[in-house]
């Protein structure tokens, strides 16, 4: 009898422990696991220097004169180019972002006409130095995000600064007899909205583009900007992009008219940090 009592106590204790462990395991299995905290959205910075082989078509009017029609190919502009720089930058956290596009071009064109006036050889020379800055600064909101691609809505402003310096001189018989110089241009800001997107064809190849429109009579009558391209993703940090871009503006103020379209192929490299 003592043997049975001594044996029964440990057995009962062990059974209780087994029962408690089983109940605890059942409770743990029945309770849903706590959801993992959402991943923190990290900001990334991308910078893309690019080369835009753009020609220029349209009408330009200076000093209140009637606008003059222009039609310059990229090779014409390249021959007169003194300096040019183009850059796109973006700061993004997956939902919100900041976008910037800066274009600066400076050209210098010279020409002369020689004729005879009253038996004296006269030469009229003219030089035009033009500088043009276009800066687009926009906020972004991502409305679609998936492994196959993204779509961002954009809103902001485009800043223009265009200036023309003109020097004219007249010489007769080799001796200067007169000179004239002047500057005309303008600086203005246009509100602008748009959208940009990217579609991943596979792990390496993708297509992308943007469309923007602005002005709305606030400064220029209208400004617009479209880009369509394709690219190759070398790795997580570097990609190469080629495409075609067209940018137009129609501005008229105080005798200065700038109604032009720039268009041509684009080649750029995107570096992400």
C-alpha cells in the first residue's frame, strides 16, 4: 500500500505537468501571432546627368519687334555652344518624393555682311550671346507601386530665365564708324503638373516616361514636356536610359516673345544612393 501511494504521487504530479504544458501549448496555438511591425520607409536619392541632343523650332521676338522664325538643328546649336549642363535629381521614400530637372545652355552666334556704299566697302557685324536656364521643381505622390512598376503624380513650378545680349558694329573702309549693343530677355515662373511612370519588362529592361503641362496663363500661355524612354538596369545602383524628349513654351511679355519647342534624343545615366 505504501508503494502504491509513493508511486501514485509522482505519477499524479507528472500528469498534472503534462496536462498544464498541453493546455499552454493549445492556448499558444489558438492565439493569433502578433503582426510584424511595418518596415520603415527609407529615403533614397537618385541623380541622373544626361545629354539632350535637342533642336529648336519656333518664334523669338526681341525689343518689341515682330518675332523671327527660327529652325535650328542640334548640329547648328552644337556649333554655337559655349556651355551646357543637364541634370535630373529625385528624393523619394516610396510614397512621397521631390523631383528636380535643371537645364542650362549658353550659345554665341556671330555673323557679318559686307557691301559697297558710295564706293566704300562697309561691313556690318553682329553677335548674339544667348543663355537659357530651365529649372523644374516638383513634389511627387506615388499612386501605384508594384514589382512591375510605379506611377507618380507631380505638381510644382518651372522657372525660366532667358537672356539675349546683342552687339552690332559698322565699319567703313576698315575703320569702325558705329556700334550698338543691348540685352533683352525675361525671367518667369510657371505652375506645372504632371505624371511619371516606369514599367519593368523583366529584371533588367524597363520603359519609362513623363508628361507635364503648365503655365495656364499665369506667366506663359502654356508650357508642356513629354519624355518616352527605355533603359537597362545594370545593378541596384546604376541604370542607363535612352529616349526622346520634347519641351515647349509660349511666353509673351513686354515685347519679348519666346514661343519655341525643343526636341531630340536623350541619353542619361541614373545613379541611386
